[in-house]
C-alpha cells in the first residue's frame, strides 16, 4: 500500500494537510533568492535596473523595460498602498484557517502600477481593507529559514 498526499483542491484535503502540520512556504530560486534573504533580515528589497533605474517585482533575470541584466536589489521603506485585493473564504491553502486577504501592494518608491508585491494584509479585519489603503510591511518568521513580508494598515502596531 502506498501513501498518497491529500487532494489539495478539496476542503477535506486541506484539512488533512493542516492536521499533518504542512504549510505552504516559498521555494526561492536563483532569481528570487535575494528577495527572501533580505526578508530573513527583516528588510524589504526589490530589483532596480542599473541601466534605466526602473524598479521591478516580481524579480526577473532582466529588466522588463530595457532588457538590461544590470539589476541590483534596492532597499524599500516598507510603505505602500493596496493596489488590488481579494478576501479568500475558501481556505484552500494549508496554514490558513479563517478568511484572509491576498493583496497586491504598490510600494511608495515606485510610480509604476506594474510594480506590485503580492502578500497578505494582517492586523485588521478583512472587511476593513480597501483599494488605496496605506500599508506598511512587517515580517513574519515562519521557519528558521523562511520569513514572509506581510503588510498591515499604516501606523498600526501589534
């Protein structure tokens, strides 16, 4: 008899994963690794092109604007605004056991709506989130190796 993983597309499968203590965590690759290493240091960094000065996120091997490979990692303030969001009531992702917000954040340093950080909004009621809401980063240490940049309403503290 072989062990099979639960079907992650069903509530039953998600509940089985929760009971097994399995939580989805990022798997950095060569391009995204600097972002996750900065997060582990509780720093928010995204790529910035050395040729045209454009910011970009998610990370890529070359600049989306001028195609240069001269990319550096730029420190951000951690402030931004909600560009878009959803409230997930399905609870189909292991580690989430109540409705949660998945949002795209436009960092204050950018003036380009194509630069967005996908994250969760926490420390407020899910129904209080709105487009344009001012937010700030905080960091959630998930494991010894993985830290997630999360966002909360600007000016709030835990």
